[in-house]
C-alpha cells in the first residue's frame, strides 16, 4: 500500500520548486492532492504537466495572505474532497534588504505571505482535521530561521516565527490526533538557485558537509515521512534537511 493512500493533502505554493516536487511525490504515494498558489496560469500549466505523468492534481488559485480567500478555498476542499488530512505550508517569498534600506512595506510583504499565510491556512484547515481526529501539518521554515542571515531580517523573522508557531500548535493539537512539525531546508537547488553565478553556487556547496546542494525531492521525501503514519510520534519538531550545515 502506498504511504499516503486515501489521504487528502493541501500543498500551498505547490506549482514550483519544493512545492511542485512535493505535490508530485504525494500523488505518487497515493494522496489526493490539492495545490494552492497565487498564479492561475502557472497552476493550470502545472496540472497539465502532471497529467502527462499519469497523475491528477486539483489546482485552486489562493492568496494565502488573504484570510477570506483561504477560508473560501478550505470550504471548497471540504465540499469537493470531504475534508483534508494533510497540510503542507510551503508558500513563501523573499524580499531582501538590509535593515537600513528595509521599508515597512518590504517588511510587511514577507510577513503577510510567509507567517500570516501559514497561520491562515492552519486556522482554516485544522477544523477538518479536528472533525476526523487525525491530521498532519508540516510548516516550511529554513536553516536561516535557526541562525539568521545578513540582509534578510523579514524572511528570517518569518522562518523563526514558524518554528515557534509549530511548537505551540504541536502542544495544542497533538492531544487531538494532529501532529504539527516544521522542516528547515538548507541550500536547495531550485530553478531560482540554479540561475546564480557558478562562483556563488560553489561557495554555497563549500558550506555543506555532504558536498552538494539539496534537491526539492530531498525535502519532499521528508514531507512524506512526516505526513505518514510512521511519524505519529514526531510532534512539535523542527527537522533540518540541510546536508549538515547546522551541525
């Protein structure tokens, strides 16, 4: 039996990078996958690409920073799928600047998507899990949320905040059959990273003890574990998937 057979999974930011790899891996593991993302064209293109691989994934255009939009999408999931068992909060952006140059607008743009968006999705999806007495919530943090990073005050604040949120909600929801965990990826070879100059990429690899960048599939594999029955005793944890960067 596939590890996620019979489960409904909502994956935010699921049309590219880690989210895309996760959506495909979850479909391979038997989950009924719903992807939420802001760009309708990218979403529809992704659905067609996945069809060619033999999988059916549902796409919904959702702005996770807009609570009403998230609430409506959650109700639609309940209507179409009967509920939701797994939530992967992968939607996120960067808008980097040093403190001196960071405007309130730059600060808020990242807070709204990365941190408030994660809260909105959990707030609207968790009641369906409570109804079932079972659920898996996985939030995406980052290694920079553990040790900081120059020029990313807003982004790091969101990723550190997600770790705190995960600990708190693990306490609140764990006794009700819902585990809440976070994954802190290291340097991952997404399309955006691949466009960086070779010397920058070489410098990144030099910081990783295993000697390579991670792949979106590396992170998706951890998500599958945390979403499965095998991880029923993992709760409130932040698991670094970074090739040993934080050792």
